[in-house]
C-alpha cells in the first residue's frame, strides 16, 4: 500500500520509510509520486495542527493516503523554545549545526539539573475525506554542553537520552526510544486495527 509522506526533509523521509516498511506501507515522497507540494505554510500553534496542515495538503494534491509528522525540541530552561519553530529557529535555510549551535549558546551557564528537554512528534495520517488518525510521541532527555555523534539530524547531537546523544545511536536504537518511533508505533497499532477488520 502506498502512502505519500508530506515532507521535504530527506532524512525524516528515510526514518519514516524505515519505521513504516514492516507494516507493508510503501512510503513515497511527493517527488516520487510525481507531484510538487510546494512549501506548505505551517500556521498551526501546535505540532498536531501543523501535522494536519501538511497531511491534508498532500492528501488533497494526490488523493493518496497521506502521512505528515511535525516534530520539534522543547527546552524547559528556554520556556519551551524552540518548540513548533524548531526547524525555523535559526532562520529559513539554517543548517542543523547552526540551529543546535544557537541553542547551545542560549543554554550557556544553565546548570546540568536545569537542562531538561523533550522531543515531540505529532503524526497525522489522512486515509480519506472522512478518516484521519492523529497520534503523538514524547521522548524526555537533557541538553548536553557540546554536540556528540555523527548520526541523526536536527538537534540530535545535543539531545541526550539514557547517557547517549541521539546522534550517537544506531538507527534501530533511536527508533526504539525516539518521539517519532513512539508515535509511529501508535500509528502502526491504529492502522492494524483498521486494516485487520
């Protein structure tokens, strides 16, 4: 079964493909589906609202079942920032390194016990005009003082969970504990429920 994934982030697409494959879902990008979704304006104030906006745009453009994820990092010492603005926190075309470097600069002088943070992933899956599934996942951790590891993407090198940064984990290790892994397992259960009937 083919689902269109509403993202322009190649690394996120790869992660979603890997987690959805065991479900028998063939995750395809808009480009692979032969459509141009353009830049969908994320006007929501929550991860769930933005996930719906993106999934709905992809569903309307293709008529295919669509999945979108909106995710980000919320840092307690920064009053929840960058939150829904995680991708645009350092300007539109900032690199991952520029984003996490800015965040580390803002966290200078914050003691270890106050460096708590969490990643959130909100996923919206639109199956038809009348049927949508919304799930989320949260992974708690802390912000390190320096980036560690070469894997992952986004803020992974500075987000520590169980003694390692997300960027130090293998893809399989990350999927087991990450916010997106948690949300996608919930989605997997919901889809199984619907398709097994």
